[in-house]
């Protein structure tokens, strides 16, 4: 077996793992990254990029064949060689395969044993199949398969009314599939304020999507023509294809993390502190290198530790994984840094799009907080009238005592663009009184922010 000692071993080459590895290697540390799948992770190949490519083609009225060709070009036809070359050019040793911790301070990947000072767990996530009778007999799509397959089903059931389910519903309905979207909760986007799901449901219905809310799927059966999905309320839906958009869980099994004293609970993310350091883990200061001697941290680094980033700690968004990668890399380099999650955006790239950041009344209540709320409609802007599109509104949420924004949700055309200033305001804790004095260009959707901001300062609108 080949033996090698490096400063850092990264398990997982997705968004977080690749960025940690490249940054630390660029600062002169020896780094080995172990990845069995696509270098770069799912986001550029099987999630965000192909979804946004298909949504763009749908908006442009392109044919399905042209849309698939554009999608495949955007994802480099699932060829990760360019991403792999960028890593190696940065000085990272890329090992294709699956890594497993075999002792504190040692990872084994195939025929290679790696001694490390720092271990980064960035193994991403995997889809979760709901407990539905007969589901194992149905060749259901995952979201990754739906975003990489050239097929356009005539009749498609999408299970799950979260961001992925809504985006895929709009994609396939626009290109001609007869889509039924099933959500067990009583509204779409159940994790966000109710008005977001209501507006989006109306848009999806206009696109031809049939929406079934408030009844869970109970049984799937194969038929001569395709399949039938039964719901708890007795509804039976016929289709040619079933797509599961029912959530994901951290991919942590089989990594040998128990060797490090890490208690991996099925379906739950790794516990980390504010620096993204895994709590309760055995650090590499007690580890042995390839020769059996303690593997001391490299000069200029923090004490050897176990770190984690991305979906392994429950992130769920590529941009959040990138942020955590920067936090982990800085701490490995001995530059203390803590993550601040007050202003992480959440976006659904449908038409209209949905943008959310920070706290909402529901999440605040769970944390024992009460928020002040103010909202407005895009219909009040000239931009909406010019575009003949007033299907949108927004809400801003502030702390009553400090007068500082802590959350916001907006629905409308390209909402992530005109709501970006709110992300900055929450992160920088800009007083609402200052924000209310900001001048927005005319005519833009951003003008819709002025009404609720003035309301939150107690000024007349």
C-alpha cells in the first residue's frame, strides 16, 4: 500500500471540498482530495446549473431538444476533467475513489494510506426516498437524473413541493409534459412564508401544472401504461414517470468517523462549532502518521483538527458551502474565523422567482423572538406596469427594539437581484432608518423596498 503524509486530507470534491483544497494548497500546504464522483459536486453538473439552464431555455421559448443541448453544454456533458485539472494545477493531489478513516490521523483510499494533520469532511448529500409502499418497484427519477436525462415524459408526477420540485415542475410543464405536483403539506414552499407558495402555485397552474396539496403519497404501482400513485385522500394519479424531490440527507455513512469519536446519527448533519470544526472529534494531535509517529500540524497552522463544510453539516446551498469553505480554509491556515449565518440567501429560480434571507416570523417564533413585519406589492412600481407583470410582493422583518432588519422574503421577476441590498443590510446590521433613505433607480423593482422600509421606521408612506 502506498503511504504518504500531507497537511490536509479532504474527503469530498464538491463545492466546499474543492474550494478548501485549492485555497490551502495555494497557500503552500500539502493537500490530498479524495472524490469518487464528479469533481465539483452536484451543483455544476446535476443541480443548480442544469436547472437554471433549462429554466432559461423555457423562458426563451426554445424547443426541448435545443434546451437539452444547451443544458449539456452548460454542464460540460458531465465531464469533470477541467475541474480536476484546475485542482491539480493548484497543487492538490486528486485521488479518485472513496476515502475512509482507518485510525485517528489516517485515511485510506484504495491502495493509498494518507496521514494528515487536518481532515475536512465535505462529502455532500444524497436524495431521500419517502416511505411509500411499492416505491422500490418503480424506476423513479432523482432530481439529478431529471436534470441530466434527455427524455421528456408525456405524464410526470413530481413528489415534493420544495424549491427543486417547483423548479422542475415549471421546467417540464413548459416543455409540454403533463405535470402533477404532489406536496403533503397544505402549501408549496412550506419552509417559507405562506404567500411565497401561494404566488408560485398560481404561476405553476398557469403553466399547466396540476397541484395536489395536503395529502401524502401512500402507494406506487407499476401498470402496463406506466405507473399509478395513490394519495392518502384516495386520489389515484396515472403517469409515465415519477420524480422524487423529497429532500436530501448528509452523505456520511461508511466514512469511518466513529474512529474519530464522532457520533454519526442517520439523516442528521455533523455537529460543528462556529469555526466549522467538528465538535467532539479526536484531533490529529493524537494521531499517528505513516511511520507511527505523531503527525504534528504544519508550521503556521492552527492545531490539527477535524473540519466539515457544505451539505455534510446541513448547508443545502452551493453558495453557503462556498462560504463555509472559506471559513474552514482560513482556520486551517491559522487565521481565526467564525461563520455568520444571519444573511444566507435562499432562492427558487422559477418565474416568478422567490428570494428569502435571514429570519422569517415562523423561524423567529421558534427561536423565541417576535418580529416587526412590513410589506408591499410589486404592482405599485412602474417597472411592473411596464413589464405587464405585477405577480409579486415582499415582506421585511425587523427586530422591534434595535430597528435592524433580520430577514426578508420577496417574490417577483429576478427577485434575487433587486433584493441583494437587503442581504447586505442584514449582514452589516444597517439601521432601517438608513435603508429607508436609500434612493432606488427609476423605474425598477427595487422601488418596492421603499414602502416597507418607511413603514418600519414609522414614517408615513
